[in-house]
């Protein structure tokens, strides 16, 4: 017989998973809109407008956290550094989306948990056992398989996505250092501010006046981007991060759907084989991080993208 407590706990977990699924769907839809919009506008202009329209969902996070004062960071240098790194990663990833299939960009961005594991050992001196090293190496092999084992089709987009993955991983390591000492609103607001400030010079110099329809699409992308950020915060409040992390791989499903229906990009057999290896590797790393009580890599498919690589501390909830 299921008790009322167990039923309530199960409902809470489902709510958290639901928030995560919606958040990752929102991120992928925003990415598709960016890719579509980049045929007429510079990525910087799209990013500037998106940052403005992404602000309302982030402001909603200040409710119950002291109002607008929650936007002010306590550890200014670390939060600013994380914001700048994440903004750079966003620009790199969005430029990659503009010139290559989304599935290939995601394939590289999904390497973020492996990069974080490697950097934790090589740069931070953390103890990474042979199990996680093996999973990390297997994950990189899976990424190579997803792209092209012969490396014949690698180009600028692949380099941009790889750099984005490294930026996202670095921003996650800073977030790990912050732990639960910052409000989610201040962390995400600093990201949007960094994206806006870094985009403005190029956006203004290359400005193209959008139609109302085009502006509406970019506004939608911004609202989805901000809502995705807020959704992950709510997801990790409702559900342990170890249960949320695997759902980041649903972004590849969205990428395949958008690729086929909008951009005419058909997935290859190598994509499915490599994806299976990367997902298995990522899930194993998540499991080992849970066993060793390490911070879980949330939204590694964005490097964190980058903006999504935020690991919002469960201490907030």
C-alpha cells in the first residue's frame, strides 16, 4: 500500500522531471530560432535582443529571495567571471548553430561532463578514479563517432562548439566553487548582463531592422531561453540533480526533429551509435558523482551551453 508521504514525494519528483523536460525543450527551440534568424541577422544582434527578452523569467526568480536585491551578487568577482565565461560560450555555441547542423553542435557540447571530469583531475587535483577516467575517454570516443571518424567534414563550426564546451565547463567549475552561496537570480542575471554587453558593439554596428514577425520570433527565443533557465532552477528545487541530469540528452531528440523538419538535416547511423556511447558515459559519470557526493553536471549539453551549465545548488530550495 502506498502511503500519502510516498505519493507526495513521487509527485514532487515528477514535477521536477517535468520542469527539466520543458526547460530542455525550451533551450532547443530557442537554438533552432537562433539558427533560423542567423540567415538575416548577426548572431550578436539576435543575442542582444534575446538577453533583453530573457530577463522577465529570471526576474521572477527574485520572488521569495528578497526581491530585486537578489540580483546583487555576494561574490562579485566569481559571479562576474562565471557570467563572462558563460556569455563567451553562448556566443561560440550560437555561432556554431548558425553554420552547422544542430545535432553535430550538440554532439560536441555533450562532451562537457567529460571535460569537467578531466579538468577536475588535471587542473584542480581532484581524485578521479579509473572508472570515471574510462567513462570520460569513452565519451570523447562517442563524440568523435557522432561527428565523423575520418575527420573529413570538420570545420569552423566544430571548433566553435568545442571552444563553447570548454567555456561552459570552466563556468561550471566556478559555479562549483560558489556552491550554494549565491542566489540563482544573481547568477543568471549576471549571465544576461554579460551576453547583452558583449553583444552590443557588434550588434549596433551590423544592425538590421527586423520586421514585427522577426522580432516576435527572437522575442520568443529570449523568453524560452530565460524560461529554460528558470525551469532548471525549479527542477533542481523539486528533484535531486542526479535525476535531472540525464534528461539533458533529450535535447538531441529536439535537434533531430528540428533538423529534419526545418533544416533538412538527416541523422546518420554514426550519430546514433556515438550518442549511445556519450549518453552511457555521461550517465555513468553522473552516477559516480552521486556516489562520491560531487556536484552534478546539469545541462552539460550546453557546456552549459554554457548558460545552461549552471548547477543551481539544492540548498536554495
